[in-house]
């Protein structure tokens, strides 16, 4: 895994180059910060519908876009419990019927 450690804008050299970095759900925070940086810089808008669907970035960030959630899949929980290899993204999206919104954007969570 390649990673970078920065403190107050200064790159730091980690003690170990083989350190394990547990990202898990932290990537949501990183992606949200990156997206909001683009909003701040005027490159995207928070409340304009996105080309990928009838939802806005704000609705995505607030989990109000109506998108599928892998936690609704019993097969997912079983695979995790067994220690199965993660499903490829295409398979996950197919299992979720990911193109179908679960509710109208902004009408749920």
C-alpha cells in the first residue's frame, strides 16, 4: 500500500514503510473532504443534480440520495462472516440492483 503522511502541509517520513493503515469507513470522510474542497473552489456545486443520477452532491454526502446500501444484502453479511474475498465492484452493483433508487432523493435516509 502506498500512503503519504502530512502534518501542517509538511510531508513526513513514516517510521515504517510497511505500516498497515486501516481505512475502512474513513474513506467516506476523505472523499467528503475532497468533494467539499471542489465545492469551495467553485469546480462543482453542492445542490446541482449530478450527471450520474437525479441526486445532488449534498444528498450523497448526507446519505439522502436514495442509493442502494450493501448492508441490505444478507449474502454480504454471510460472506463477511465466512471471510470470503470481497466481491468485485461490478458484482456488488449487480447484486444491489444499484441503478434502482430506493426512494426519491431527499425523501429518506
